[in-house]
C-alpha cells in the first residue's frame, strides 16, 4: 500500500516537470537544481541523469539553512 501511494506521488512530481517547466533550467544549490514551489514554502532539489530527473529531496524552505545544507549533502559528495 505504501509503495502504491509513493508511486502516485512520484508520478505527480514528474507531471510538474513535464507539463510546466524545462528540467535543468533551475538554479543549482549545493550541487542540485532547485525548483521553488509557487504555492507552498517547499523546494524540490533534483539532478539530471541521461534522460531521467532524479529527485533528491523535497524540503521545507522555512527550516534553518544549516539543516537544509545537511539534508542536501548527506549521503553524497559535492
């Protein structure tokens, strides 16, 4: 059940890119492209790999900048 829920969320995020924006045109922050939400205080951090968009994190922009950096750099070398 959780897998089906997350699959639906991933498809919805993919629709954001395919319907409204050109991937890779967003400002790079901590090594990732960052797309800011217009309606909510969230940012989608993603990377491009061949023909794929790989979403790394969706983070609340109201958090401490140090915490945001930690979340983005954890598990990946810049």
